[in-house]
C-alpha cells in the first residue's frame, strides 16, 4: 500500500492501493492533482478524512496491511530515526514503513521528475518548494523574481532552488492568514493586529562546565532574553548543562515540542569538550556527517585553495613530509604535518547533523550560522559577538525569527510593610497578594510578577505585556487600591 499526500515526493509511488488524507486545509491544487494522478495511474484510492493516526487505525482494521510505502526523505521532520524499513512508532497501529527515497536529496527528486517527465502539482511552478496546509505554506522567498513597485510578486519554479536544504523556507506560521477577519479579544478589548498581540516561544540552552563550576559568569542567556522580548518572543525556559552529549540531547528533547525555537550556545568547535553538535544529532536521531559547503568555508579561512577533494592533498603531502624527513629536512616536514593536523581539526568542525542542517549566510559573518530543525546554534562566546550574530540573523530573508510587537514592561516599587514588625508585614502582604490575584484574573494578557532585590528591600511588581494601555490600566488599579504614594514607578533602564 502507498500513502499519498500530493507533494512532489509522492509522484514517485507505484500504481498500487493508495491512501490519501484529505483535509479542509489542503490547497485545492493538491486535491485536484491527487485525483487526476489517481485516474492517470489507475490507483485504488482510499480517501481518509480523519487525522493520520485515527485514519490509519480505522483503515487497517477494515483492510489489514503489513507495509506502507512513504515518500519520506531524510530532511523531513518526521524522518528522524527512520531507515528504509522502519516499524511504525509506539502507540500507532502496527505496520512496516517502507521509505524507498529516504536518501534522496531535493535535487535527486527534481532530477528524476524532470528527466522522466513525471507530472507534478502546479503549485511547484509558482515558487512553492514544500507544501503543507494553506495556513503554514507560502512560496519560497528565495525564488522570488524582483519586480517593480505595484506589480504582483512572481516566483521561479521549485526546481530552480539551488540549495535543497532551504526547501522548507516557505513553511512558516502565517499569522495574518489564520486570523483573517477574526478579531483578537484581549479581556474584552479588541486587537486588530495579530502580529502585535501574538507571540512565539523560545528556550535557551547554555552548554559549559565552566559555568556550572562557577569559573565563568553566563551573560549571553540574559542578553538573548532581552533581545527576544524586544521582537515579541516569549522565553519559556533557560538552562545550563555540562559538556555532555546525553545531557544536551535530553534537554533538547524536552524542549523541542514545547517551543518554536531553541537557542543553543557553547561547546562548538574542534576540542574534545565541544559536543553540542553531537548532542543535537543524538536528540534528533541522526548522525554527524561531513558538510561540503561548511567544509569549504573552513578551508577558505585556513587559506587552502585546493579543489576541495579531501584526499587530494593529504596523501601526497604526507608522502612529501616523510621524504623530506628522510633527507634531514625534519623541520619542513614537521611544518607540513602540523598544517595538515590543523586541517584535519578544521574538517572535524565540518561534521554537522545529517539531513536536518541549514546554513544561514550573511556577508558580515565569516562562517554561516547553523540551524538544525528548530535549534539555532550560536557560536558567540560573549555579548559583543552575540550582537553581531543577532543583527545578521534578523536581516536574513530566511530568518527563523518572526518579528512582532515587542513586550513592554512597567515596574512599581512599594514599602507598604515593615519587615521588622511581623504582624504588619503579614497583613500588608496578604492585602497586596489579594489585589494582585484579582488583577491576574482580570488581565490574563499581562504577566504580573514580584521580586525583591534584598529581604529588607522594597517589593517590586513587574507588569509585562504587549498592550501599553492595558499595562497602564492594571498598574493604575493596583495603585488606587492603596494610599496615595504607596507605589512608585521604577525606571525601565
């Protein structure tokens, strides 16, 4: 049995009994192409209008099936850990997943389609390179044809995409499309700008034994929190783990399904303790493999202008080294050997998680940024380097960061209570707690938090949200519940 979803990989299936999961969010062109293809190839089409798991359970009860052919490729999000023959995942109905094109690249698929003149969906001629639902798919911006102001945007066909790793660049959350004509309600207040009120979530993972030993004070994470909040992203989690592959993988697995993006920094390089990339690979169930493009960047940094063949110069030069050493020119031989040891170290750095890595290029960066699925790896070792990488990341046309309305904060300080008098302290704290609890219920769109800089110091109440008027209203209600002057505003700086 074959599974058909209408995308370009699926046209490679043999004419056998075929499953099509039809949804209301599918592009009309996908539905049309699917039915036309089924007719052309005389496919026995089983149409399912349930979710994948429920649909398969129902179908396999009615028509027991041992194996299903899929169009999964190694770069697909659901390909993690799969091989050519892989049993279905735990909790799913049992069947064998057969992945005949698992090792095919984006270019391989298009070479087959074009060479064999296989029909494909018309959306691929309009700049779509990876097609999901109408809510999360748009033409790939990398295929956009420059146009004059006022003209409709045009796109090159999907097979013109030069870097297949950017196939999914058009798969993003289309906030405006999902919320068209649906006003966002914020505790009774209407917000007509979804980009202003919506937010994505991110988590931050710092890797470094030196941080855990207290040898180094970690500052990059705090700076990242401020920068993410400034573009409307909510930071849900921040963690520090040691230089251990399993610890990194466990943390990534824990956060992967909870956040839109994970920022990971530290332990990137050629040293024995630089294990972040290995941790990422383990978290996603893939291996580390040489990346030719990244390797070329590293060669360029070293000033090596060879052809790029890994074996081209190593063997002859090592031979030359030994010959020079035999002639008493050991110093020259040692220099050659040192150079190629250095080269080998740099090539080790070019080992990246296979099938899930995307290189993000910017003219101001010596080497591109590395993104693995929803994990953004930063090589910055201090806040100055972070500033540069962050600015470049925001400027990229394929940036994973959607910029929205920033989070706004307001802080109020109060010393309504006297910590030296227990009864006064307790009664005032209970009074403040009751008002804050009511505010949290009345203003669910605002985060209201409290902290002190010292036990004897003032209580600081922090209001964070995206609507300035709402924040002002909440803070005003709090102040009015107590005597005039009980609260004072702190500078946001």
